[in-house]
C-alpha cells in the first residue's frame, strides 16, 4: 500500500493556478501541452474533478461532494501524482477542493515549478465554483471553428463512451461558446483562438502568458509535443495528434465527413453564432 500523504495549503501568491477550458475537441490538450512545456509550469492528465464536485439531493444539503467523485478520489490522487493522498472525511465540497489544490501545489513545487495547469474541458461549467474555491485561479478559454469541432465530436466521442448527432454536437459547441463569451471580459479570463495557436503559436502564447502572469519561454513551443506525451492517458487515442508535428488543416475532415446538405446546415448554424473576441496571435 502506498504511503499516506497529508498536504498543507500553499500561499496562492507563490503558486499560479491555471485552468484550460473550452468545448471538447477545441484544442484544450494542445494549449495545455504548450503550457506544460513551460519550465515553471507543472501539469497532469485530466482529473474530471471540479465539475463533479457538487452533489444533488440530500448530499447537497449536507455539503458533501457527489458520490461519483467520492468513488474516484483515489484515481484523482493518482493523476495528481500523489496516490497516497488523504482526502477529508466527511468529504465536504470546500475541504475536498482544498485538498486537491494543496496537493497540486505541493506536487508543482516539488517538481521545481511555480504553477500548475488543470485541463478538463467540462470545467467550463464549474467556473464560478472554481473561482470560489481556488484562490488566484485564472482561466484560458480556447475557441475553435464550430464545423471542425462538430466533425471531431461526431468522429471520436465513442472513444470516451459517448456519442453525438450533428445537432447535439452543434448544441454543445454553441453552449460552450456562450459560456466563454459570458466570461470574456471578467478578470482572470483570457480567450485563445485555436487557429491562431496552431498557425502562430509564439505570439499567441506570448499574449496568453501576459494574461495569466507567466513569462513566455521558447521552450513552450520547442517542448510542446514531448510535454503532451506526459499528459495523455494510455487509452486517449483521440488525442494522438498532439504528440506529432503541429498542423493546421481547417475543415479538411469536415469536407470529407458530411454530405453537402449536412455541411450547409452546419455552416449556417456555425455562422449564426457570435464568437467572443480573441487577441490575435
């Protein structure tokens, strides 16, 4: 049995706590990989922690976390790199979140980093909760062309046990864009364009670093693919493109995946969505 690890909260002024959010298949792993290649930043695989924190029903009234997350806490600790972490009992929302943050802080500092990145796309739905529970949290939102997101969602979601019709994928992308737009001008939030990141990574990352208080380092671009290998779980084959050369081929798969009528329908719905502004790369 691994040794039990007890963690103590760190000073948020000493540790940068970054969250990458966005619609699934929008480039969240790509952005995380660039950040993880920064010598002062530590990251880890998706934990699926914060958006599952709150419970419903009687547990919510007791302030306890969801039973699904409670069952997965040992797995979360493993993703953070501290499998022996002791979680609070009873597992209340504030105490469990505090343990997560303190563990991530301790691991980052032990790795010689001064910040960490948590990348779980669905945390887009838990932004307000994260801001309440994580002192100093900053958010990098990433936006990608809706046609490409829909194509990818319909093609690969089966890999994580889900499936999307074209309309379901469009609805999800639209909803995620709306959430990002609602946070666009709030302090601690910065929106990144996938197209800019893929085509002009250096200026796009410089802008993102300025927004979250990091100094841009060339290692972010040079070490991106290597960093990605340490972030992708063995079964996440749909993320494989992130460990290869950076390529930008807009709507290439979209043109092959759908018939002309479906493509027109997707294009019309995507064009009707007002995208929040991004800082050009």
